[in-house]
């Protein structure tokens, strides 16, 4: 709706115009009625100019011509329509000089004429509005493009590139001190799906952030990549503690408004106060080279860049213990204990601050070991590996990785409980669970038959018929898979591993291992490590596993 002010010292004319014309249907809204020019001008000074002023020319105190002249000195962005009782050519000339939209004799005013006039006036106002919006959009896009190009130069250019760029654009960039903030959109993949596209998500975030940054002077956002972008703050003071406090307050305000309107949060890492542009270039590169700092930060938190080296401890030293613990809870169907165990291990990683890629590798291998153990219905192992690798690689924080870890293992637990991919017979499933829970013991056909309250011969035939595999072969195959995991991830001796898996002597263990893998354990381990120059590297980094 366009706002309209009606001004005339003849009150019946005001009432007629206000009541008889269907303003709302035509796209207008009458905001004020005034009987003299002075009162009208006072309202404009207090409230700003409306979109349209329809005024009588001949009035006491301040006539219509004077009113429009005075308002034009304050604001040019409005339209005027003059009313008069006299067909005075000089008045018409004055109206033209003031760029009036029209000049109407009161004696010719009727509803139809006014509707036609207002229809034409709205068409003009719409065109002006559209043109203004397009111009503003082009200006914003040009500024955004310039800022993004500036970031690219600061991140990737050498000193000469930076010097040439800022000499070329010295009029656009006059700031001295700058605090860069690297921002991450939390749950980016999920949020992107909610907004149907990344561009729409970023557009919505950028608009809301701009409202907050307008209060902070020359601060602005610049695109980086995917879920990340920068906010550049240009504080008035060189005092770092004061500047960082202002930045911190602004980021809190940004997170509050994003949470309120978009249900989105940002995790941010704040750099140090720098001199624009050369020190800023170094600080931006430092921030982007240390984005892994975000991995251990809580969603929505504000951190300072202060890169501490990740621990050099071997993350795989307790891998066997973790695998055994988690396997036990999966086989038992104990969801609570399973979740607590996973959170416990992730808590240890967070405290010790392992390299995020190693944490992802550790998680990927444990998920894969559990997949094999539970005999997932997916028979093509390569497809399992690629799916797990993609999901884990996409996680950005330890919180997301923990959620994915728990969800995957609970899914395996449910498959095992339902017998998916194992057998349709509950006795077979119970027998296999028994094996998985007793890998450290010597397991015989008779032991399992007693456990199931079944005749050993009948159970053996039933197992073979249902799985196309002898039960003892299943026992040995399962133990050898476990042996392989221990051999690759630890430095335990062959005698120790044989004892851990319930074998009474090393020779029989070696014979069974060679049957399944074609070589004895020492050669198997050498084959898995010779390309890496390390006899016990643990599982490969997640981006190399597959």
C-alpha cells in the first residue's frame, strides 16, 4: 500500500476524497488529513514524507506550492497532485516545475476521474519501485562480488597481487584495523535440505546477519566455500580486548537472531586484530589452515584462534578393547550401554584432542568391524565401505560423528536382534550370538547344543542346511576375522592372540589362520604395513581407507 496525505482548507473536500474513493482497492492508504500546509509540513518533518501528497494550492499560512517546495527539500521520493479552484496557467506552470504528477480543477473532480488518475499514479509508483529495487540489487551484488574477490586475493595472492588490487580499489577500502571471524553453518547438510538449496540457505543467513552488522559500521560478510564464510569487523579502536569484546557481542546477537528466525546456529573462530590488508591476509590464511579446530567445538560456540598441536599419542592403542566392549553390547542388545560406551570413547578423544582425521578413521574401522561381525544383509562389502566413508567424511564436528556412530551401531543391533542377513531360525541366531560373545573360549558343537537344549547331531544338520556352512567353520571363520583385527591394530604376540581366542596351542591357530588368509599371521601383518614403513600403523586415515 502506498501512503497518501490529503491537504485542503475546505474540510468537505477532504471528507469527500477520503470517503468516496476506494483507496485500498487501488493500492493506497490515507495516512493523514490536513486543513493547512503548515500542519502538513510539520507531520512530514515528524514522520517523513508519504508516497503521495494531494494538496489544494490556495490555502492560508502555507499554500500547496510552498508545501511541495519545502517537502522536496527534505525528500524527493514522493509524487504530488495539485487541486485548485482556478484555471490559472501560471499555477499549472509552477506545478510542472515542481514535477507534479497532475493538476486538477476542483470543479472537474468526480469518482471516475480520480480512480483513473490514481490508477495511472500507481503504475508509475510501481515502475519506480521496481527500478529502485533492481538498482539496489545490482549495487548489492556488485559490492558483494567486489568483497568476495577481495577475499580471494587476500587468501591466495602474493604481496604484489595484494598491493596491486588495493591500489586499484583504494577508494572502496579505507579501513585500517580488522578482526576476521571464520563462521561455520552448523548441521550444514541438514539445513541445506530444509532450505532446498545452499544458495537459499546462505541468502537467508546473509540477510539476517546484515541487519546486525549494519550496527557495527563497515563490517560485512564474505563468501568462502560450502558451509564456511567470513565476517570482517573493522573496529574503531586498536585495543584488541575491547575490539574482541565488541565482536563477541555481535556474534552472540547474530546467533540469537538466526536461531529465532531460521533455527540455524553458527560456530565461529575469531582471529586477532590485524592491520588491513597485509596482516589480514596472513591471519585469514592462518584461520583457513586451522579449520580442524572447529571439530571439537560445541555447536553455536565462539572460539579464539589459538592452534594447539593435536596429540601424538596412538589413537589405536586401545582399539581392541573398544571393539570388544562395543561388540558385547551389540550382541547383548543393550542400547543404553552401547550409547554410553560410544560417548565415553568420544569423550576421551575430545579430552586428548586427537587429529580429527584419525578419529574419523578409528570410527570408520570400528563400524566396519561391527558390520562384518553382525553379518549385514549388504553382501557387497565395497558398497558398505563407500557408504560409511562418505558419511563419516561429511561429518564436521565430533558431535555429528558421535551421532552417526551411535545411529549406525544401533541399526546393526536391531538387524542382529531381528536376524536380518543371518538366518530365519532363532536357534541359528542364538548360536551365532553365543559364538560372538565367547570368542575367548574354546567352542565346540556340543557346548552350543547344550546351550540351545538341542541334540548336537540335529543342530549340526539344521545349521548346515540353513546357512550352507558347517557350524565349526563359522566358529573358526569368526575367530580368524577377530584375529586379523587384533594383528593389524596391535603388537600382541601370536601366542597371546591364540590364547585370547580360545586356542589351546599356537600350531593349530596358525594352521587355521593360513587356511583362511593364505599366509601365516606375521606375513599377513607385513603385507598390510610394508607400504607404510610401519609395522603397526593402525587403520589408515579415513580418506585413504577405501
